[in-house]
C-alpha cells in the first residue's frame, strides 16, 4: 500500500500572508524524498489554497505521481488536459465547505462524469472517483469507466473509537471488495491520521492512501520528512 501526500495546507499557510513561503514545491520534494509515491493537490474553484501555477510547477519538477483532485467542471477539465497529471480524482465541491464533506454522487451526474472520464482517458490520464462506500455508487463508477475509486473514509474516521466504528469500517471493507470484483482499483482517504490509519491494513487490496491534514499538522512538531516517514511506517 502506497502513500499519497496531500499538500493543500502548505498552500493554505502560504496564502495566509500572501507571499511565497512555505514553498509548495519544496514541500512536495521533501514528501517525495521521504517515500511518498504520489503528491495530491486539490485545485478548487475558488483557489483557496493550491493555485494554477502550483500545479504547473509540480508537474515540471516532480518525479512522484501528481494526483489532481478536481470538480467535474469544464474549467477543470481544460486545465487537467493541458497539464496532464498522472491521475485525476473527481470530487464533489461546494464553495462554503471547509473540506470535502462527502463522496461524489456518481448516479445523478453519470453522463457528465462519463464525458469527463472519456476526455481525460484521451490524454492517458488515470481517473479516480471519490465516493462513499455505497455499493450503488461503486457500480455506477464501474459502469462509466473509472479506473479507480477512492473510498471516502470520513465517516469511519469520525466514528473511530466510538460504538459505530466497526460498522463504518465494515462499509469500507465491503465496498473495497465489491469494487475489486468489478475490476476497479481502490484507494482511500479523508480524515485518516496516525491513530486510525493502521486499520486500513485490514482492507485487502488497497492501492494507496491519500492523506494531507494529519501529516501537515504532524510536520509542525517533527518536520515534514519525519511526518511522512512515520505515516509510511504505519501503513
């Protein structure tokens, strides 16, 4: 199981003062050196953290895979097809949310997302859909040609240490198994941290975990390289 590090909140800190520090590129290079196999960035409609130039700079300098999180909009499709990252993860997006609050509703947006997948595939970009561990949504993702799904682990993370932890964990486990039976590859992420991440090892066949906030938070105390290495050891 590999680790993709989301560095959005390095950009959040940079943007707080409107300057150039800390460097998003330097952070990505440290993560790469520490063993991360992918760097994830979410280019939001409102550009609240990652900017267009960040994506271009990362593409130019990184050896690690670039995973671009994006909404299913014409603007983001155009950017992705210009930059050509290794992979795109299609996510739901609301302007008012602090972070992505749930999985993509593939069923209600099936035609639009299929058109987007086909366009990205024409540039040999791998496509993942960020969805809840809902079997009907997973089937829809398979039907429209996604390569991967990324299971939204937010409900599990919120339930960790509580009575419903096992219920939420089993949803992830069952969702991963069903997706794999349909030929989908499976990643996971959202809300995973140094306490709950080890349980992901009990889900067979997960390819990659995408983790950001917890790693960047830990880096304040131990440094980014160590924070990444500690997470890799846990997974």
